[in-house]
C-alpha cells in the first residue's frame, strides 16, 4: 500500500480534532466503552474495526450525540461536546440503514439540514446542486428514495450528511447493504470524496478489508477498548497482540517457548560479507535497536525489562514507555532474495540470517524456529509466532531457508489468482500457505497428500506474547 | 387448485348468511310500500322521502356528526401523543402500569364508563349537552387511536428521527417534519376508527347526553321502542351505503398506491 506523507499522529505539534479522554460508557451493569483515550486528527480517515459488540457503534453514537458518556470527556476542537444534543453539534452521520426520509425527494433530503439553519433559498439551492454533482445524482433530484437503487440511496445518504460541511463525518457501516462489486467501487468513491472535501471521516465497520482499504489509520477494538491503533500496513505486518493478528486477515499461529539467540554467534561462525558486518545494515533486533536509538539514557537489559513488565509495573504502574509499533526495516536477507514460491527457492545461506532475536521451541524433537526480529525481552516466555500465509513458501524439495517445516498437503483452496494450501506439519499443527498461481493449473506440481516443505525467512513472522 | 367441495360451499354460504342476511332484510324492507315492516306490499322509495322531511332525524344526524368530528379529532391528538410516549420513552418506572391503563378502557364495560363519566360531570357541575358527549367519546376512543398509532410506530425506523436531529432539527421539528408525515396513514385510520365508534355509540352517549344533544343512535333507539318504522330502515340503508362506498374507495386507493410503488421500485432497480 502506497504510504502518503499524511501522518499528523506522528507530529507532536499537531492539534487533534477529536480527543477522547478517559471515556467510559455503561448501560446498567454492562460496560460498552472502558476508559478510552484516543486522539483523531483533522482530515483523517479513521476506521473503528471490531467484532459486533466491541463498542465501536457506541463510540460513534457518542460522537454523534445519541449517547452521553458516563465518565470522561469528548473534545471537538478542544471543546467538550459530551453532553451537547445531536442537533447542536457540527458532526454529521451517515446511517447504516441510510435513514433517508421516505416522503421527501432526493433534493429535499439533501436540503433538509441546510433548511434547518434557515439559510437563504438560493444558497440552499446552490449547495444542494453542488452535492448532487459531487455524488453524481443530478438526474435523480426529484425522485423519492424508493424510486432509486441501493447504490444511489447510499450516495444520497452521503450527500445529505456532507451538505452541512461538517467538521466530522461519521459513517456507520456505510457499505454494508451493497453487494461486493458495488462496495469496492464505492470504497474508492468514498476516499475520493473524503479527499475532495477535506472532511475528517470516522468509519465504523466489521469488514477488515474495507477498513484497510479506506482508512489512514485503523483502530482495532475489543470489549470496549482499543487494542491497537496504527496505519493499515502496521496493523497487518506488525500487530501488537495475538488478537489483532488473528482478527486482521489470515494468520498461522505457532505456539512455543522463546529462547534468546546469541547476538554474535551466527555472524562469527560464518564469514559474513563485509557490508553485513556493519551494524547499520544489519540491526541486531530492529525493534529493540530502534527503541535504544530513540530514547536517551540507559535501556534495561532483558532481565530488567522482564522485572519491570512482570513484577514491578503491576504494582507501581508502567514507567517505561511502550514503544509504538512500527514496521521493521527490511533486513538484508529479505531484500537479497526473492520469496520462495513454488519454484525451487533461491539458495539462501545460513549467514544471511541476521543475528540476534529469538529461537522458538515449538514442538518436541523439532528444530527451533528462528525469529531474528523477536524482542529479546520475551526470553523464556510463552510466545506465539504469527505468520501470514503469503509469507510462507511451499516446495516439494527442501529449500535452503532459515526456517523449514515438513508437512503433508491436506487441502487446497483454489481462488483463481492464488491458492491456499492447508498443510499438516509434524506435530499435527495445521499451517496455511499461499502461493500465486503463476502457472496454469494443469502444470501445478503440488497436489493433495503430497509431502511438501514450507519455508520462511527469519523475519517473516511476528513474535507475540501468548495470552 | 383444489376442487370446491360441497362442505366448503355450505360453510361459506352459512357464514355469509349469518353476517349479511339481517342487513339484506333491512335494506329490502326499506323499499317496502307498506307501513308494516314485516309485510311486503310492493316497491317504493317513499320512506326515503319522508326521512328527508323528518326534522328530528336530521337534527340528530347533525349532532352526531358534530360530536363524532370533534371527539375523534381530540382523541387522535391525545392518542397519538400517548402512543408516541409509550414507544419512544423507553423504560421508566411504571411503564407497564401506564401502558396497561391506556388500554384498559378497551375492555371496560361501556355501562361503567358511561356511569362514571356521568357522576364526574354531575360532580364538577358540568351541564350535560354536546360538550359532555364529545368529552365522553374522546375518553373511550382515544385508546383505540393509541393502539393503531403505536402499532405503526413500533415498526418505524428510529434512525429517521436520529437523522433529523443529526441534521440540526429540533425534537419538535423532527416530529412534525419527519415522524408525523410518515405515520400519517395510521393517524388517519385512527381518526376514522374513532369517528365510526363515536357515530354508533349508544350506551355512553345516553348516559352523558342532555337536552338538545340527542344523537342519531339515541333517536333511533327511542323511535324503535315506539314501533319500528320503515323510515328507520331507510336511514340505516343510507348509513350502510355510505360506509360501503367509503371502505371500497379507501381499499382501491391504497391498493393502487401499493402497485404504483412496487412498479417504481422495480424500475429503479433496472435503471441502476
């Protein structure tokens, strides 16, 4: 995904448009939103993603004014709007059911909000015309909502909610009622309109693909809390928990125990190429190294870190700043070779594996899996190696790769452009591997019941603490 | 399609006969030449003519229409408000009791309603007349209106009101501009129901009426006690035909609207 330079959340000077400060919402005994704090910036396309009942809709309804927070503040441009009624805030909402007024024409639906402001007639007319043009609905202005199709209704709802030029537009599952093809088209239309109008959009959805497509940042929610907020690529490539990794996309979870990998052993054993020897090009452990580079003062060693995380912080609170999740820089090994697909893997020599990180003992009698990007602080912990299926290579002969797993093909899901192989590896664990179908299907050499080798690089997976 | 068996035919005939034979007799005898209701003496429309000359009947009809119009209008306003509160207010202490009390007059014996209203009017020193009948009819027809309107409101998408508020309408504007136009058909049928109930009420009206406020049912009832006259047959026939024409027109209009709407929806899907 192409990354634009738009990232106000990384700019300490930027003033957030919306601030949630310790917001809690209870319905009787049920806590829908649990002490939530989050900033949202101007011109953002912010997605709230989560399963049903996670509190995302409640959060949105509080922004619209249909629910009042039980505790905490919601600031819009620095002003607390927590208890302002919905008709008195500069926030508009596009409803899941569209909520078009059935007795009014498309034109009158769009004009409804403007007329409530007692604006002069010609001004209302000009604005409605502009909205009709923006959403390509000019031909349907005089129709009633039941006289237009679902996709057109969706655009009327959007035009109506944008007509008053709100500071913030809330979209509640806006594309849920459309079929797949129309939904994909509309996603791009939404992004286009968001860019043209410069409005801040907050979208609520349970469709992770939709969130990843449209949003500048995605907040994954669970049980009234935001579990992770990050750009779509970080959410996908560097989830901060098993929950996020599992919720977004397809993932293989391999459970095991982490063991610290000697930082220098690998590089000393094999004679490394000279450019890899310099510490700038082969960061020992990208995440940990960056943390060290960013923060002044001494950093805790793994033992100290474990002491802090496990024993002291539950009692005294956290005083070590959590490093925000970011994408690991591409390692030399990853950039050097093309990912192993069905074709025999390009020979990767053991010395290409960056040093440091963790080894994971995941099954009795199996060689440990190497994870050069593992956080050394997780030494000795129960961990989960989260591996995306497309990062696994599948081949009939054993490739020369840092991590290889032997298994048997149980099932093949043919999706046209790609195939997903369900492979049972030794120990009975099912692993999914995806390969692009670059050849005609008749020439595919892997079939059911075949013995295959799965391979992945030392930085392909993400090491997460087991929950 | 299954064969039309003799059993089906018989039950249909019996059922309709049970429902409509009395009315057919009444209509047929309204065209009777003879003054005696039970003896047929040839076709004539003279009783219709005599009916139009009868000042008392015309006065009573006028009073009845006035009472029905005002009581059903007040009942519609109050009943709609009650229904709106019941559906929208959500949970509050005593909600079940409140909703039960709205519907209680539906099953209350009319004699009791009539008697209690009479005692109330005497108690507060209100002279019985058109006003008291209007008040009494409002009381009992209001709950019918609220039943009709609340059944429509319960299927009303609340997001529509939220959308109106969200777009800057005050709660009052959102009710008058959005909710009311959408539930209007239910409100109108509630009004019609209240109107009909008021038209044919005898018991409550006779408890609460006074001099100069004789409604048509009271007039008919007292006239019949002196002997059934073919004039009353003629009057009843007129009422039946008015009601029949009204019902058929209403159902034709609504059916045509539904067909039109379905056609437009299909057209919208095709051009999409």
